[in-house]
C-alpha cells in the first residue's frame, strides 16, 4: 500500500464517517472519530458487499463512488451496532 492509497482511505473514511453520522441523526464525531467510523465502515461494508457477491471497495483505488457507498453503508451499520450495544442513542464511538 502506497502513501497515496493510505491518504485515499483516510479521505474516504472521513467523508463516509461524517455522512453516516449525519444520516444516523447525530453530528459528526470529530475528524478523528469520523475517520475511524468511516474506516471501520469500509471494512464492515466490504464484508457485507463481498457476502452479497457485490465486491467490496477497491484496495488499489479507494477514491471512487463505489468505495464511498460501501463505506457509508458499513459505517451506518457500525454506528447502529455500537448504539444497540451501548443502549444509548447518543453515545460516541
């Protein structure tokens, strides 16, 4: 993985985490929190997409629409799981 790929994943993570937190009805988790939520979301979304036979985000080209969609869906699932486990709708990740 090159530095460019790493930066790409951080950018996708930031955007996906922020979008997911807005969709789930809460403000962002801050820059670092949004990146973490987005990166975990990309992993979760990638697993879900692969299980459904849709293919996950591209490891070599993370900055594309499909990677963002998969990461946002995964981040939404991740936020929902965290909220369900903590029993607090407004808990932070």
